[in-house]
């Protein structure tokens, strides 16, 4: 299965609420492609849903390092910061 197909499968699993399988699928992508920004971002979103926000932030920051122009990455990390009350960081990412 191609990376894009694996990430689409992980997204469907996440939407369906099967976070454990979604996380496992993202992990498989990262095992073979450790700097895949999309997989890091998606795994960060899953971890955020599980309230593992610090790990989520770390992963999404790494995704941003790999692809700094991906607006979805900035938007999602800003949302996490906002939920944590870290408003200055959220505002910075929204910009």
C-alpha cells in the first residue's frame, strides 16, 4: 500500500473513532518514512484527541519543520495551543 493510501486509511479510522488503529497505521508510515510530515501531523492530531497534547505539539512542530508552508499544520497546532490556553502561541501559528 502506498503512503498516501495508508494515510487516507488512517484518516478514515480516525474519523470512525478507531484512534488505536489510526495511530498504528501512522506509526507504520513513520517506521518506513520517519520524516513524513503528513504522517507526523496526522499522528499529532490523533494524540491530541487522546489528550496527549505535549506529544501532539512535538509531532506537529516536526511536521512544520518538514513542510513550513502547510497551512493545515499551523492551523491545527494553533487549535491545540488555544485549547491549552496558550493564546500567544496560538495567535502566532494562526498568522
